[in-house]
C-alpha cells in the first residue's frame, strides 16, 4: 500500500463516517453556537501550530487564503443547514462540488488521462438520481397539492456550498503545487477566515433572536458547545491537513472520484439507517436512491 492509499482511507473514515455522524447529531438541535465553537477551536489550533512551526506569514497570497476560508465558512454553514434537513439527500447531491473540482483540474493540471468510462458513468448516474429525486418531489407537490418533502431552500444550500467547495478543492491543490504554501500557513489563514464567517453568523442570529451579542457569545463557550465543537474541529482539521498533503502527491482526478463515491454512499447510509430517513422515502425515491448509491460505488472503484 502506498502512502496516498492510507491517507485516502483515513480521510474517508474521518470525513464521511465520523464527521457526518457528528454533524447530523448536532444539527438535530440548536447548533449555531457549536458551529462557532468548531471554527474558534480550529483557528486557535491552526494558529498555534503555525507559530510553533515558524510558518506564520501575512502577504497578499495568505490574505487570499483567508478570503477563501471566509467563503468556505459560509459554505460549511450551508452544508450543515442541508444536513439538518436531510443527510441522505445531501450526500447524493455532494457529487456536484467534486465535478467542479475535477473539471478545473482537468483543464488546468492536464489530468484527463486519469478519467475512466466507469467513473463518468457513475457520476452521471448519481447526478441523474439527485436531480430526479428533486424533480419527482416537485411534481408530486404540483399534482397532489401537498407540501414538498424538502423545502426549496435545501437546493439553494446545496448549490452554494457545491460551487464554493468545488472551487476551494481545486485551489487547495493549486496553493500547494503552484505556490508552495506551507501546510501550517494554509491552515491558519483558512480557519481564521472561516472563524470570521462563523462569528458573523452568530452576530446575525443574536440580532434576530434579541438575545444580545454578549449572551450569544458567552453561550458559545459553554462546555457542551466546546465539547461538540472540539470533536468536529478535530475531524475537519485533520481532514484538511490530509487533503492538503494528498493533493500534492497524487492526481486530483484520481483522488476526487474516490472521495466522490465515498461521500455519496457512506453519509447517505448513515442518514438512511442510523437516523431513519428511509422512512421518508416512497418507492420511486428508494429506487433513485439505490441508483445513486450504485453510481457512487462505480465512481469509487473507477480509478
């Protein structure tokens, strides 16, 4: 087994099993404070690591990483919102951000030679299933005058974070290969940017709820929020470090399909069977979901 194989397996276990389970657990309750705590701890650990390694610098390049991290923070908030609504459907919609990353890598890093027909077939199958589940839900509502199973906002959240993360995943590789940004420098500025986004979200919520900024911020540092935020922060910090390393030693067009397949299958199974979202599906939905899971397996084995 090569090094990148081990990194891929570790990433899949942490990102698509442990992390997605924790996020779904957290989003079943009020979670904005835990979201803040997660990025506060991520930024704190990343800055401490960077300073200890002597890699903390500020220039136009690192400011661009900060900005990307800020946008990523909003993307993560949108993903949490979509997971709170339905994890299994969020999982099968996750194919779109990887398609964006792979397309950019195809164009700018000349990785077309790694594409395979079975991988493309899997992507088409997952994308088709995700789209048709949404269309079927809308048509059912139009015909029966019943409320849609998923609100329209769900698809807005998915669209936003798919575009943000598709571009971000490509730029992670670009920063590492083209600009040789050290891991510590990247992590510190990325998570400081994301923390700023989380802080703004908390401030907006404090205004909406009328609780007050001080009380809202104080609640973010309660032990329960720090505990859950710390667990999730440990997961995503480890995953970003692995991802940054991985994209420097292996072609994105190989790694991305493996991640795409795992992300479509594993969190969907967690949502369907651990959190019992399968009860919400009708027969047509189950057939389409099965098609998406099969497509995810095709993608994962296509490299």
